[in-house]
C-alpha cells in the first residue's frame, strides 16, 4: 500500500501536477491519521477489556471474602446469643431485673439452641447451666472481617477501575458499618469490660471455669453489686454484637446478591 502511494506521488511530481499532488498528500496524511486513531481506539478498547477482567477476578475473590465474613459473624452471633440469654438467666435466678436492650435501641435477641447448649433455657435453677453460663461469660470469637481483597484492590489502584459508583459506595459502606460498630475501638472497650469482670472474680481467687466446683455458684455473685453491674455490661455487649453481627450478615448478603446478579460487571448498564 505504501509503495502504491509513493509511486502515485512520484507520477504526479513528474507530470508537474503540484496542485493534485498536494491534494493527494493531504488525503494520504488524513488516511494515516485515521489509521493511527483507529489503532489507538483498538488499544484503548483492549486495555479496558483487560481492566474489566482484572476487576472481575478481584470481585470473585471479594465475594469469597464476604462469604467468609458471613460465617465469622454467624459464629459470633451464636456465641453471644448464648452469653446474652445465659447471663440474663443468672440475673433472674438472683432475683435481679434483667437488662432491657431496647433502652440502647437494640432489639431483644431471640434465643436459639447452639452447640454450647443444645436445649432451651432452663426454667428452674440449673447448676450445670449456671456453670456453663459463667464459663462463657468471658469468652468470645473473632468479629473481624476479611479485608485482604479490598485492601489489595485499593493498594493496587484497581478499585478505581470500578465504574459502577453504586457498587463502590456499597463496598465502602459495608466496611464503614462494621468499623463504626465493631471496629478496633469497640473491641477494646468490650475487652476492657471482660477484663474488669475477671479482675472482680479474681479478688476471691475465682476463675470462670471454677464455678462448676462450687456448691452454689450464684453465691459468688449474690449481693455483690459490682459483679451484678458487670454482668449487665456483658449482656449489653452481647446484645450489641448480635445486632451488629446480623446487620453485617444482611449487608454481605446484599453485596453478594448485587455482584452476582450483575454478572461481576464493573460498568453500569
């Protein structure tokens, strides 16, 4: 093609047809520019396809992280559901008023049997259940999210490739929801409450696994106002974690559904 253009230019020059030559040269330049623009467009298109594929792969990993978060929160909700109801049971056995979570704008958790206690909450005095309740009074499980994919998305700049602003806002909102309610600051506060509870028991040389051996484990708490107060704090903490844990599960479900129903696309329709 280039040889043909070159031959035509030479023919026009030799025939002294300068005007036609200039028109021909301009036309040739235009064709070259169009070719370059087409090549650039193809390169840009291919680059965009590559970006979409990279983000699609990251979103697949992100969905896996969300599924892991769901299991983490389900475990946390199960443990704290037992802590909440078993410690409320202890207050009732002591003749104390139970803690009402609705005063903290948290719904009353519904009891569900678990691996910790497979039966319903006892209606009468049950030493085994009391011992188990106090054993788990200081226990917890991880409430942290798996942030490996979102951290890598942002550190590599791939997060900026996502053109779907609704999805980006939802992802940021998910981590903000958890951080403001169960993040490091709140977990430190919960840890401090448990430490204060254990320190109070330690004043009498008690560990939470010792209550099974006592003739009446409630005697270590009865008429001890500080320990009763600390139990109420632990109940409030459990109610909060249950509420937030269920919120994280719902949020994760919504994100998974949105991503999968949009075929892991990054561009808005």
